[in-house]
């Protein structure tokens, strides 16, 4: 293992059947403060489905580089490991994915009302919305984290 690669052996990654190239782990759902913290892993040289963020968020790229693409597939931005960026709710629809290696990014979604992510078709019509209840259910289904099970 390269010494600059994040060691994710204690994370159990989860997938959604309909969302290719993305795995995730929910760390916390704080309903009182309206925060949802999630770690995402984007497969190398891939693009996840077209979507829009429905809440303000902060990202921290832990490993690799997060690549953003416009709706037409044109590369818009590359965020290298160590990048910390704040994003706005209801921004430009985009695709995102990993660079030349799997990319791991921590997302802290803030001021969550309900919807966090809205997935869109080519005509920008919503196809799937992931909301607070979806992440809360996932957190409960995950059970105790691996790092606590070993203690």
C-alpha cells in the first residue's frame, strides 16, 4: 500500500443498486443541527450520475482527486487531495468522479431540510432524491462501526 493512500480497511462501504461508481459510509445524522456527514468513494476514472446538491455542503478530499464535469461531460474542475471547499444548495447540475485512482471525499451537508441530493435525467428532470430519512435509515442499518467492534 502506498503511504499516501488513506487506509479504509475499517470502513464498510455501501452501494446503491442504481448508482454506479460510488460507495459511501454515513458517519452521522444530526437532526437537531441539520447536519449529515458522509464519506464517499468514487471509482477511478468514472463519473457518477448527473445530480444537484440540495443543501449547502463542505467537502474535504481525503484521497485522490475529485473531478467535476458539466452536464455535457466537459471537465469543469479538479480538486486534489487536501482540498477543502464549501458548496451551495441548488448549484449547477453536474457529474463527479475519481481521477486516476479511487477518490475518497468527506461531505458535510449543512442546513438539511430534507433532500440532500437530487439525481437528474438528461432533461434535468428529477429521477431520484436522497433525503434525510434515507441517510438516517442507512446509518441505523450500518450498525456498529468496525473500529468499535474490535475494541
